[in-house]
C-alpha cells in the first residue's frame, strides 16, 4: 500500500503577539497509508486541528517535512494538486456550504477544478447517491437537518474524487441521529470507495470504529495503534484528559474490582458477551 | 418569528416565463423599460397594457401581487402627479385662486403615472418568475464580457450567491440571539426610538462577531475545495437559448416596433409637448 500522508518530525507554532511563537506541534511523525481509517484523539488544544490543516497544505510545518500524495506541502505550485486529493470536512456544516441549492453546492469543487459540465453532472449525482442525499438535491441547505447538511458537505468533497478525506470533528454539532448518519457514511466511503479517512473526534465510540487510533497530547503523539491496544491504556488515557468507550470503562472498573475480564473490549456487544461468559463461569464454580 | 421573512419575491412555477433563460429575461426587461420611456405618446403606452396582461396571465402570478408591488411607489406617483398637474403651464382647464390645472399638466401627470406603474409591474415580474440564484447566474453570464475591462463580475456574483445562502442562516441566528437576550431580561418592544435602537446593540454585536467567524470558516472551506476565483472555473449548469426564448424575444420586438410606429405616425393631437 502506498503512503498517502507522511509527516516527518514536524513542528509548528502560531505566532503570538510579542513576536514569540506558541508551539502547537512538537516533532510529530506519522504515516498514513492509502485505504486506512485513522481516528485522531486528544483533549482540547492538543493540536488535532493543527495537524489536520497540515494534511492539505492550509498550514505548512516550521520544521520537518510533510509529504502528501508524494508532494511536499511547501511546494506552492502544487497546492491545488494536494487539495483535490485530500479533502477536508469541518465541524460546522453551515459554514462550508456555499451555494443555495444542494446539487449546486456539491458541484462547487468540480467547477473550481474546471471539470467539464457533463462530467460534473455525473460526479454530483454519484456523490449525492454515495451519501444517501439524492432525493434532496433540489433542496435549499437551510431546509436540511444538521446530519443531512454534513452529508451534503461530505458529498461536496467526494465529488472532487479525493483519495483521502480529513474530517475535523464532523459530528460535534449533531444530535445522536445525525451522528450515526454521518458515521455510517464515513465508514461506507472507507469500505466501498476505499477512500482514506482521517477522523478527528471527541467521541470514543466513533474512534473505536476506526482501524487505527492516534492519541495526541500537547503537540505530540502519545499512542498510535489499533483501537483495542490504545483503549487498553485506560488509566494513561484518563491522565491526559480523555475517556475510553463506555464498555471499555465498565470492564476496566470491574477488572479493578477483581473480576476476570479481557482488556480489549470496545463495543457493547463484546462487553455483554464477556459479562455473560463471566456469569456462566461464576455459576459453574 | 423572523423565519417568516421570504427572500426576494420569487414565486416558483412552470410557466414559459419561469423556464425562460434568465439572461433573456434580463435583456427583455431592459428592452421593456426602454420601450416605456420611448413611447412619447399615450397611445404608445397603451401597447404595454396587453403586453403586461399577457405576461402576468401566462406566468400565473396572482393579480394581487401587482398591487402589492405597486404599493410602495404609490406615494411617489401621487406626489409627482400633483406637481405635474398644477405646475405645468398651458391651456387652463380649471382654476381656483393661484391653483390651476392645465391640459398639458393633466396629460403629463397621467402619462407619467402610467409609465411608473407599468415600469414597476413589469420589472416585478422578473423577480417573481426568476429565483434569486438564477438571476445572479444570469447577471454573471450576461456581464462576463466586462471581465476584460477588469470588472470583478464573477466576484460580485459570488458575493451575491453567498449573501443569498447566508440570509436564512443569519436570520435564524438573529432569532436565537434575540431570544437569548430576552431571556436575560432585555426589553426590545417598549420605549422610544432611541431606546429601541439602543436595545439593538446587544443583538447586533454578537451577530457581527458570529458573521465574521462564519466568513472565516467559509473562506477556509472554499479554499479546501480548490476555489481560486473565476479563472479556469466551469459550471455544471449551462444556460441555453431555447425556442421559447426566441419566441418571447420576437414578441417583445414586435411590441417595441409598434411603439416606434405609433410614435411616428400617431395623430399629432395626442403627442405631448
Ligand atoms: N489561528 C490560530 N492562531 C493562534 N493560535 C491558535 C490558532 N488556532 C489554534 N491555536 C492554538 O493552538 C493550539 C492547538 O489548537 P488546535 O485547534 O490544533 O487544537 P485541537 O486539538 O483541534 O482542539 P479542539 O479539540 O478544541 O478542536 C491551541 O492552544 C490554540 O489556542
Ligand atoms: Mg479542533
């Protein structure tokens, strides 16, 4: 598999008033391969959005190199080659939708890229279908629910046929239903359209669905592993201000209380199964 | 409560006027305005009557809408008519003290009023049958030759689109802020004008702050979607001139020719000064 995003020892800081800089990324190294589904976790201000903005050259590192699709992000000539391959979805769907009609908004990206009109039509129809919003294509954005708006925003990105989508807390402003809709869409894009997904989130249950979890703390990478491994560090995660999925937490507490439960439980089903198993064994003894 | 505000005055429909190319509609509306002012005699103006009746009939816009669009200009019409009636010299028809009405004054007043009424009624039809977005699109494409003169046509059209897109969002936001301030005890309905104006400050400030934040995020999102101005940009929807557009153009052309013909050959009695 080809590497799609490679960060080598990147540091980055925002300029502050008195000519100082506030370091936000302190030597981050990260490689993401084509087709992966990576979740990035971290408490507020740990630098998640900052690293995300490095992934499509909105920001460039002060030190170190960031390579996206084989292009160094410092190369300003190739800026749009990077951006058409790595799309970005933000937290507030309201602030990313440009046009007054859903299908026109989805067409915005391909239009900017100078795609031929008939081809744009195909891309728009396909993208709306991929996110399950075809029947709303003539609606105005403000008539849609939050989850629907966010799916339109995702359609607007996939219409550019990117290889990778970076989503910065796409579900933060949505209700549980909208959150489920968006998560399902993201997972399907990853599985069926083999688009690489980088998902920044505060919801542990969402992160548990990824193939790989990166935990950031204070501008550095703390863990970078499968969800099962990462979430087995319950105490360490709590120390950096993060939670673990509820099922994992329950099993952790029970383990602390002396019950014999496995460490790698993520979902409610797994948890229920393990508990049943435990009860059966209890009866047998 | 603010949600009831409608943007523009678009009435969705499927009539020939609705389906017409927006560029053609803008051009024909302009021709219609010229026609109104070219008609130098009342008979010529009368050509506009069947024209308007037909246009409104075909578009199925309810006739009350004409009245609604005329309402705001009525004071102006009355005022200018009065001025025209009393202050134009000529053959005196009626006199009371220093007030006199002349034949010339009366005809000018009538012609002027009809002209303004028809002007408003005709141009409203453009906004009634064209969605704001189609209108913007039409304007952008119609004026795109002016890009050569370094006029920022695309940028202006983009601004209009974004404004249209964000009006409902900001209206909703204003509603929320108002409720929030009311919940904190703000009183917006009582007091004199200055007091009420002052009461708006706690609404406007958060609204502006939020609008700027939105603008910032939108700019970022647009950049992420490869936006770099109008250059090299294509459009999904292509505008095409259909036979219905040609048909309407011919119709307007015939009306225009009629007006000119009447101007040239109508009885001299009817010509104004
Ligand atoms: N445009 C900016 N200018 C200056 N400082 C900034 C800017 N954006 C972010 N920062 C600072 O950089 C740090 C990291 O911000 P970042 O947005 O990357 O955090 P985050 O992990 O995404 O947090 P959150 O979970 O709140 O989204 C924060 O301390 C923040 O104050
Ligand atoms: Mg963030």
